[in-house]
C-alpha cells in the first residue's frame, strides 16, 4: 500500500482504516460463524440486550448504521431464525417492538464472550484506545456532514 500512496496522505489513513475494519470484521465473522449468525446480527443482539431486551426499529436504527428499511429486512430474517420476536405493546397498535427470544439471548451470551475484538484492540494501551476513540469520533462527525 505504501508503494502506491504517500504515508502522509489522507488517502493512506483512509486505506488503513478500511483495512483495519475489514480484518476485524473477518475475525468477527469467523468467531460468530459457528452460531450461524453474521457480525451484524450479533451487533443487533448486543443492542437489544443493552436496551433491556426490546426496542423499536427506530431505536435500533439510532444505534446501528443502517436505515429502517434495511433493518426491517434484517429483523424479519432474525425473527424467522428465532433470535427475536415482534411484540405489539398495545393490541392492534402499529407500534412494534422487537425483543430477544431465549435463543437470541443464549447466542448473545455466547458471542459476547468471544475474544477476537478484545485481542486485536489489546495491541493498544488504554490511553491509546481513548485517543483512537476521540479521533474516530471526530472523523465520524465530519463524515456525517456529507451524508
């Protein structure tokens, strides 16, 4: 990569960010594959667990980087797989919440104990991780202006 892009360029930084993301995602995919879920599904299970085991599509969209339509299709697949179920808070209401099923909670508990992400991030000290988080937040804030 260094042969084709100057190390001092923004392009090089973007390529490194992309490569790190790709490699971490591949590691996560390998870890969650035995549970027959994707890293995205594992993340949705994490969000649901963190929000008290149930949430609306809007709430899920606020915590993920997916639009409601994409998320709706994902939730339909996860419901078919028995990971979540739709619940109407009030009968005949249009407000739907999704909640973890026993199977979804079990898989969340198992995938939450996986170690690849932690092992990879252990390459940085706590102070370096905090600096990285601050820098990534600044990049995200700037990039969101172009959406």
